[in-house]
């Protein structure tokens, strides 16, 4: 009976409280560190705080020469653990050159 109770508590924690640890700052720090990003914007778009939802802009020289799908896969790989707990995730990935052109418009 004890094992069942502990297992139930672990299930409840994993499914209802673990996404509370994922913050915009955590995502930003991880993208900067692992993708050598020179600019990262992370917006928490969670409306009711019941499910984690984020929108990110990542600017990295590692995206040079990569197709959009490859860039998104890089971000998804970087955040693989976090994405297990995130309900919705929107991303925009740019090279530094693309970022500079976009800012100038």
C-alpha cells in the first residue's frame, strides 16, 4: 500500500506541478547557453496558468546556413525536457544578419 501511495504522489507531482518550474527566464538562459544565442525573447503566453505556453524569438549564429526546419529542430532538441511539460510553444529563429535586417524595417 505504501508503494502505491508514493507512486500516486509522484504521478500527481509530475502531471500537475512540474510545469511550474519552467519559466521564461529558464528557457531564455538555456537557449543562450546551448545555442550561443545573441538575442532571445521569451514571452509567457499562458492565459490561465493551467498549462505552460511560450512564444520565443531566438537569434543565433548557429542558424547560419540552416533551413527553418533544421533551426526549429535545434531549438526543440535544446528544450526537449521542457517541451514535455509545455502545452503550446511558438518559435521564430533568425540569424544575426536576419535580425539586424528585421530591426531596420
